[in-house]
C-alpha cells in the first residue's frame, strides 16, 4: 500500500493531466505532447498572532518598486537580500473585526472571531451581540460556518485532500486561536514536529529510509520505470484499440516531457542538509514543558521554529503537499528573548488582561523584539526556499510564501491596513519587488499609529477600546477575499460558474467566503451572503 501511495504522489507531482491522460482524447494532439514539464506551485503560510508595531514594520513606501534601502529601517530589514522577490500587498482589510461598539463585526471575542474568520471569511457561531460577555459558548468555543482557505485549496490540489498544518510551538489550538477548518464548525488539528516528520505524505517516515519509489526518482530513474508494474497490469486488461492507442500516446508524452520526476533534489541528503534528521526531531520533541520551544537551540544554525520551517521546505521540495501552513502559537512566553510576560498581555501593553490602564514599562521595545524574531524566522524560511534550484530559478520562485498576522496593531486589534508580506511569484503569476497599494494606489499610505501611546514622549495610558493605536478605519479597506482569489488562481484552483472554488470547475476563482465587508458580519450571518467586490487584485499580477 505504501508503494502505491508514493507512486500516486509522484505522478501527481508531474501534473494531474499525466494521471488522467490515457482517458483524454486530446492527448493525441502533438501540440500537447510538445509542452515542457513545469515545476509545481505551492502556497506556504506563516501565521502569527497579535499583530505588530506597525510604525516600524511597514516601509514608508506603500506603492512602488522596493529597494533594500526601503527595508533597512524597518522590522523587515532581514528580508532585504530578497527584496526583488518580495511582494507587499498594502491596503488590505481582513474580515470580522471585533469592536466594543459593534460597528465592524460580531461581538464574540477579539481573538475567537478574528482567527476563526481570517481564512474562512465566514462568521462564527453561536453569535454574540455582547462584546463584553464571558459566555463560554460564544467567547471561547464559537467556530466559523465554513471551511478555511487551506482546505478549499487542498481539496483540489493536495494528494490526500488536506493541507499540511504544523504547530511550531507544539501547542494544540482551541477555537480562540485556530485558523484551519475542514468544514463548518470543524476544527482541523495541526501536527507537532514528530508527527509532521513521520507523516510527510509517506516520503520520510520516522526511523525508516525513504521509500523505494522516492529513491528511484531521486536517482533519475524514469517515471515509467517506477510505475512499470502498474503499467504492465493495465496493458493486460482487455481494452479497445482506441484505449490502447491512448495509453501508448500517454507513455510517449511522458518520454517527450521529461523522464525524471521534477523534484530531483528530494532525497535524504537534502533532508540532512536542512537538519531534518531523526536526531534533531527527537531533540525538538523532548523539550521540557514550560521551556521556550520556539527558541530552543537544535543546532548552531537551527532553533525549534527553524526546524519546522525546514520541514516545510522539505515538503515543498518533495512536492509532498502544495498547501503548507506554519502556525505560530497564540499566547506565548518568549523566554528566549528575555521576556517574562506572555505575548497576549504585551500586545495589549498592560500587565493584566484588561483593555485600559497604565503601560508596561518598556513594552514597545519588548514588542519590537517579538516582531524582529518573527521577521527573522520568515527570512530564514525565504532563504532556505531560495537556496534550492528548481526549473529555471529556485524553489522560492515557484512558491507564494506569505507571512500573515491575525491583526494589524496588536493593541487596537484593527483589521484594516494588514501587515502582509509575500515572497516568491508562484511561477511568475505575481509581480515581485514591489509594494502595491491595492486600496487606492496611494504612494503614502499610513503606517498606522502604534506608537501613539507607551512610546517615549507619549502618554503612558492605554485605551484599547478606542483603538487609538490602530489605523483610521476609513483607510486601507480592500477585502482580503480578493487576495485569497489571487492565491487560488496562482496555484491553479478552479471555480464553478458562480466564481466560487469548486472541484471539477473550469473557471477562474472570483468569489470566496460568505462576506467581504466586515460590517456584514454584525449579527453573525443575518445578512444575505454577499461578495460585493468579486475578482482578484489585478494590480498584484506580474502582467499588470
């Protein structure tokens, strides 16, 4: 059974058309047979909680070609070596913002509804219209009414129909921090480092060598040789002359488009170079409870978070799954940064769980340390992807690696002017080397107001209820749904006639989610489902 699964995985890596080819009349068309094989495209998501100090995170240039100098004074300075491969979609609003006055979203919880709706663009249920209620069902346990983006993509593109979701801190998410849902109200659990290593779609199993099929492919063995036994059984079937001709044409197509599996670098030497070894997995798996699992040193060059990132790189290089998520933990104590208070409290800038009060002394610097750590982790991921050759470029060039954050400013918890950075063009689909303001094209979009309090020379009083540290809600409101459409279309997801992604569809994706205006979430889905602004952001396309 294991061999059968691996054969399917590798054939899928060559494209679904190869598997279906014997049954397609068009396979006999020599124009099809002449097409060269192209590397697959992947989506790799890094997701972090509690936003950032936006005034330091964003470059001042919000629309135009980026240079390394634009990043040097920002949190993103670690990405300067890859500036030509970056895309910063600016002016985007995520869905279902929590507000104390119920003007822009549901009244459940500033974490539950924001994370639950982030990749689903659906409201959460049961609904609450009381923003300050501590009802367990609505505040802590509510879940979205539809599936998340990762599952919508995986249903069409992933070998098992599910994404690869890894919890970098080893924590199990609850509905306050979870982002992945396989269906309405169905939370999808991520994997810890040992589980991710041993279940990397069967390519690498803990304590076991790479499968024979994988070794054959990495040695350059023909795909036809790998599936030789299966083909011989198929050819013994009593089939029509037409089907025999199609099968022969399919075999010729494989010879014409390249005999070797595209991911020829997928072998144990790559795994070892990335530090993805049983020894390192065991070391990461035995970190004592209460220790900083993200920052634990695995080797001189790797910490716990880097090991997860390298697992993601290995999965991408092996084309094990085109949908990979690195989920950082929610409330976390960054002891390795010398911090003693958990990240949720620091984000609110208070020594307690309230929303008003006196700033924690030095809290802006503490938050900048966390922001810098995340930026270094994303730069590590980008650098590893960019260091592996694939096709005419690198593995990064065939990916869209995106760092998403659950909010913009962590105190205001506002969802407009979202800090998003992408690396890689997904095979040339996206424009790179640019910041693109998709809201109005303005070259001077604000970086927000994160340092209006708690910074030197400002008030030491916090008022998160007023959202004063966030961006003016009249600015930067282009719906994140459209960017999700970009990502789906870049990977090859198809839609039905209504524009919503659908297995078996043939149209580009133009619609996603239940709502694309955060105001429509008020009441928890009482408004008719409506996408007011369908389509993708054409300004993010390489051709624009």
